[in-house]
């Protein structure tokens, strides 16, 4: 099941990356903090082995990752130029760290084979990085709010004493795409009296066996 919250923000991130790539006529890639691709533009201009591997394999090779972090991308607060790494067939590129005051979301890359980008182009890249940061900040806030609401619903379901109360909660779960109409929702509750006499490990094992039955 696709998370509608994440899907909506993914579309916004893709739009930011695509607009930047079209404006600069350069290939653009947005990685997470572990250099795993989140999204990328269509192929514009020259590409290198690092870009091709990243897009096709959904990862950055370990030796390339180590070289980039050793160069200092992990501690960078603003855009920095990455020189060519001939040993990895990596072309020069601009790296724009995407981070908030408390969290690093990832890195925006603009491949620049000739090693030059106008000041205006750099400003556009930095603006795109800031836009991605804002989108991800809002996404995380929305996900936290959704998770809190989901936990509240589950607590209401557990606490429901009447079938009608449980049915109302299940209906709301379906509205939030947490359950489908044909799903069977089961709630297991341990009796307080019995729980006090049973080892927690045994109690957990008993629950798992009941769920697997």
C-alpha cells in the first residue's frame, strides 16, 4: 500500500530536481544521507560511471562513498565543489547539502563535466536545496502527525469495550488506509490477573503463537 503522505512529497521533490536540471541543462541527483538515490533527473549532458551505477543499482559504491565523506561532504553546511576523482571515473560536480538545523536529509548533486557553473547556476542549485529541505521538513512533520493519529486510533481500538466502538475505530482505520474493508482486525488483551503470574517472555511467545495460528 502506497503511503499517500510520502507519495505527495515525492512528487514535489521530483519536480524540484527536474526544474533545476532543465534550467541548468545538467544531470541532477538527490541522495539521502547514506548516498542512496532518492530521485534524479533525466539524463542530461555527460554522465560518469558513478552516476550510472548510482541510478541503475540504487546505491553508491563503497569506495566512492568513502572518498566523498573523506573530502568533507558529511560536515559541509553549504555548497561545495567536488573535483574529479579519475580513479573512480567521477566527474566534477557541485554538492549541495540538504539539511535543517537538526537533521541532515541528504545531498543534491549537479554534474559539471567542465568544472564550471555560473554564479547564477550555483544560486539556483542552493535554492533547490533549500526547497528540498523545506519539503522534507514538512513531510517529516506530516508523518509524525499521522503516526501520532494512528497510535491514538490503535489505543482506542484496544480500549474499546463494545463492538460498536471497535467498529467505529476500524472504519476510521479504513479511511486512513490503515486497513482494507475485507481485513480482519483482532485485538489480543492479557488478563491482568493472569499476566502477573506469567513470565513476560512466555506471555510474548504465547501472543506470537496465537498470531501465527
